[in-house]
């Protein structure tokens, strides 16, 4: 792809399109591994003081991703929800950011709305991303200098404006944080268990916006953030600041995602959530 080759100040060259091809192959393989467990009642453990499930499928998908990606790019760092964090990643300019199954609760409940999320992050920004939702037959891809695509076709965010009705994916209590002027025009979308897939739905215009509760993680966001941006959208904190990845703390505050045109107006109408 023209323009996908990037040269850094130290003379190193990066081909984000080649990285996209690599992570696409790896994510597809992880999707196959996950599908072999889907509907089969895989063994489940609980983490985060019993708040979050993790299954044998998560670990199996993570294993295949790690085998493929770390072998292909041994100089890249690694951050995955299902791998113990290694502070060595902080010294890496480029790393993989992985959620082997985003939407584990949906996966375990036999629902289709889960995906494999893989991103390449360079100097704090995602530069290649893939979401594979094998149970839905959908793939979303992007590079930092290419289009966002779903199943190979270019996608774009919705053209909804602040004056019209808006489809917003959000918890009911968060919808209540919008100003009284805007709130009546919001059509709340039913819960979408995978945050990455929810952002992909904003990217392809099926929903107009989403509010994200605090404490989402790099691995939930990185690939979808890039796909959304290349589709004409953005995800920011409530002050309008873009996300930075591969920090020591990989959690994020309350976030809002929408088209680049709609987002500033939405942020102005969020009146009941404290800013950072």
C-alpha cells in the first residue's frame, strides 16, 4: 500500500500494512481457536477479586496470538489482558496490544457479540488494528494511513448531527448525564458486551455514539480506536483529549466516541459527569 512505509528519526523503517497482514492472520487463527470452545462450556476462572471471568478459550486464543506475533516481531513489546504485565513494554516504542476475547461474558453466555482485538501501537498511538468477530462473520481493519474497512469494504461513521435523534450505546445512568435539552433525542441502544465491537459499530455508522464507563483498558480500546479514527470518528476523554497507550497505568477515565463532527457537541452536553 503506498505510504504505508514509515521512517523514524533513527533510520528504522516500519511497514504498518505488513503489520496489519500479520495481525490479521494471527487474529483469524485466534478466532478459530476461540470458536472451537464457543458453546462448549469451557472452564472458567475469576480474576480482579472475582469480578471478571476468564476462560480456557481466552487463554488458548492468547497463546496462539503470542506464538505467532512474538515469533514474527521479537523486538516488539507485548501487552495482553491475559498475560502478566511486563514493565519492559514501557521501554518499547512499538508493541502489540491484545485482547484475545473482548466480551468474555457474552462468549460464555453463547452470545455472538465478542471479538479478538489486536493492535500495533507505536509511540503511544495505534498504527494497525484488527477486530475479528468470528461468530458474526465480521472483520474490521485499519492502518494509520489507510481506510477503515469491514470485511474488505470501506466504512464511515454516521452523519447524524446534534440537532437530530441519536442512537447512543450507554448504560442508562450515563444517558442521564446528558443535558435535559439533548436527553429526549437519545435512543439508547441495548447493551453491547464487547467494548471493541461497540466502537466498531460507531465506526461503521450503525450507532452514532457511545459513552464508556471509567476503567476500560488499552486492550479494550487500541484496535477499535484506530478503526474509528480512520472511519472519521474519535474517542476521547470528557475534556476532548485523545487516548495515549502503553503508559504505566493502562486504564482510562470516562470516554465518549462519535463522529469527529458530533463528538465536540456531545462533550458539551455531558453535564453530570465530573471532568478529569
